[in-house]
C-alpha cells in the first residue's frame, strides 16, 4: 500500500486533478500537436528535385528578402511609434484626446488592403495622376522614378503596424516617475531628457513592439505576393500550391519556424532586461507640458499627417472604388462571405476564450512547474507564421483522416480535413495567446483575495469561478474576445490554405479580386473588414478606459 500511495501521489503531479486541469492539459495538447505533426512530416519527407533546386538557387534570396523586409519594417515602425508615443505622452496640445484614439485605428486596416489601396491611389488612372493631369496637364506617372517593390512593402507595413510600438511605448511612458523626468528636464532640457533618460528606459518595450511588427511581416502573404517579393511565405505557397510539392513546403516552413523562434527568444530576452518601476506610493506621474511655439502646431500636424497616410488615404481609396463598382458588386456572394466569416470567427473566439480561461485559472489555483511550462509553450502560436501553422494543421488532420479511415472503413476519406473544423482549429492555435494574455491580466488585477474568501465560506472552485471570479474579470474577457475576433476577421493566409471548398471569408474575397486584377471590386469586402475592426477597436478602448478608472478608484 505505501508503494501504491507514493506512486499515486507522484502521478497526481502530472495527471489532471479536476476538470480545470484536464481542460488545461487538453487545450495545451491541441495547440502543440500541429508543431509535432510538422516535425514528424519533416522527418518522413523525402528530398526531391525541386527542393534541391530551391536549396541551391533560391534559398539565399528567400533569406535576404525576408530579413530585409522584416528588419526594415521593424525599424521604420519602431521610429514612428516611439516618436508618436513621446509626443502624445510628453506634450499637451489641442486635439490630444482624439489623436490618442485615432493613432490606434491603422490596426483596423490589414496591410494587404492598404497595399491594394495605395496601388490604386498612385496608379496611372488613380486620383493623384488624375489631379495633376486635369489641373496642371502634367503626367507625373512618367516623371516619377520607379520605386522598388521592397521599399513599397516596407512603407505599407510601417504605416499599418506602427501602433504596436506606439501602444507599448506610450503605456510605459504613462507609468514613469514625474520627479525623474522633471529633474532631467531641468538639468538637460528636452533633448537630453529624451536621449539620455527616456530612450534607454523605453527601448525594451519599444523593441518588443518592433519584434511584434517583424512577426506580423513574416506572417503576411497578401502584401508580399502583391509586390512580387521572394520571401519564405510566398515560397511556401508556391511550393505547396503552385508546384504541388508538399515536401519542399514542409522544409521551407521548418526553416521559417526556426527564424521565428529566434525572434521570440530575442523578445523574451528583452522582457528579462532590468526594468525600473515606481516603488513609492507618494510618487506621482509625469504631467505633460503644454506645447508652445512651433510645437503647438507642429505636433498636431505631424499626428494628422500620420493618420492621413495610414488610415484616411486607404479608406478614401476604398470609398472611391466602392462608388465605381457599386452597380456591379455581387452582394449575394458578399453576404455569404460575411456570414461565413462572422460565424467561424464567433465559434473560434468562444473556444479560445474558454480554453484560455481554463488554462489561466488552472495555473493560478493548481500551478505546478509542468503546467506553467506547457501553458507558456502553448502561447507561441501567435508568433508562428500562418503558412507554417497551416501546414502543421493540414498534416495533423490528414493523419487523423487516415487513422479514422482505418478504424472505420465506411467513413469517407478526408472527412475531417475538408470541413471548417480544420480552419477553426488553426484559428484557435494561432490566436490563443491573445485570449490567454487578456485573461491573465484580468486575474492579475483582481488577485486571489476574493477567491480565497469564497473558498473559506465553503464554495467549490467552480462555484467560486462563476459567482466571484467571472464577474470580476468580465471586462478582460470581453476585451480579449474582441481582439481575437478582430484578428480572425483580418486573417488571410490561414483562410487561403485551410478554408473548405466553395467557402470564402472576407479576406479571401478581397485577395481573390486583387489576384484577378479587379481592384475596384475589393472595396466592399475591404470596407466590411475595416468597419468591423474600427467598431470593435473603439469599443475596446472605451472598456479599457472604464476599467482603468475603476482600478485607480479602488
């Protein structure tokens, strides 16, 4: 008996103890299995002639263009985001509250939609060319030099993804010591304050935002395919669909996975950099200084220019195309795409938030080393490019189909992998991190005091969660669900690869029109994506401000 009891006690450290830990283990297992399937696929894939050609001739080009695109976009977005965060946080100027929200709205426009919009804006028949032709009888299209496609792609990524850097940097600046900044301001002026005090402090947060931009660039397919760039993502699509060579696609996906893991390790190391916090309860925040002189007009003008370039111009171009294509728009097909997109996004969001809540609650109450490590491993999905994840999910579901066909011969082959379940599963793996971080933030703010009090009064863990914990974290749950929903609606590569036949999402509808060079037809589905994203972003900002006021009041 003692031996059996000791073995049972040791097994309980690893085996689920209740429903919460069981759901935690199941969620983490589902998220990690596609990457295991990708590893098994790599080990079992033979070396073909096409892979030898890619390895000997194209692989250096893929490396070079991918690194240049990621580094260039990250550096430009880093510079723009830090500058805007510094100006909005340190100065008080007219229209500041409006600019604080408007500078986030570029996230509502996916980069591939912005690329199509700018392509039409500067096209031979676009508004810029038409304006100079009618007003000055000048054909500037022939006068302008040809801009390299790489610079165009870097520009598109920078103006649409800089809010990642802006949000992280501004959140850090808003928490800094007022006396530290004011003393530095007296001793060295604003230039010395920024260069020698603020910049070293904000670099870890700003660089983390820049790495997020790089990860989004590695994940993109719409922009790089539109500009004809040879990155790893386009190479995977070309090998998987164009050449029908799955083995080459698997190998390219594995190389891209290694690059992303290096970026994630760099981001993790930046998070471990020594940070400085306000430790005194008497310390006050920095009071923004009123903008005077040229700054009084220059700062609002600069912010307005950025908003115009990143949000207003793409939106205006889409409305112009909508006016031209309204009569020929296929509203029935669009309505089906809207229904399918919203339905899949709603189901995937619900699954993600349930799994994330169970995982965080299990770690909070029954946190062991293995559970915490598996939960951290499950959060890497958001950093993995969609093309890599799609291949892993495809290999996993094809393997499941073959296993089911052997167990039940009457079941038709590819029964699972031909439905929407594969796409919903991939959404869950990729965007689980967003829900997990939102729920974890909600529990961190509330703490364990109320949970322990409820448990002391005799409530079970599940009763305590539904009656005490859930009402306390509802704002975090809603915010996380909204962010997950927005990212799913904007997602393109996963939808292109994994959607069922005869089913279109809003993103794939936009891409299909652009691929067929019918850019005017992209207006209506693009505006639907932008409208959903803008509405939910504004609602999220409002809820977060209410939550901050509530927390500061307590």
